[in-house]
């Protein structure tokens, strides 16, 4: 009658209240939240272990050195390409001026 959900009771309109969350639904959410929290803690622990291994082991140090060398190589290639492109454009401009 008023746009609210309800029913007639003894000739009067009674608004239905929303059912409260059941204890089972709360327990399921608590369980899922607990599992997610454990998963996050495990992930952080794994990151910390890898970080420690990278810094304290010879294999980790070699891995870091390899990554640095690969990065240096890529940077050098990028600079070489930029210089080559600029030189080509400069040569085109010089030829047009002559």
C-alpha cells in the first residue's frame, strides 16, 4: 500500500522487516576473511624469503647482477637507437639546407 513490502494483519498493513543475516552467513564470511588473511600473510612471508635469498645467497647476487647487466644492455641499445635516429634526421636536414 505504501510502496513498502508487507502484508495485511488483522485488517492493518504491516511492513515486513528485512531478515537479519543468519549466523551461517556470518560464519561463512568470517571463514572467507580468515582464509584471505592467511593467504596474504603467506604471500608476504614468501616475498620476504625471496628478498632474503636474493641478498644473502651467491645465486641471488648472481641473479641481481644478470638483471642489472641485461638492463644496462637494453638502455645502451635504446640510446644507440636514439642517437642513430637523431643523426639520420640531422643528416636529412643538412642535405635540405645545402
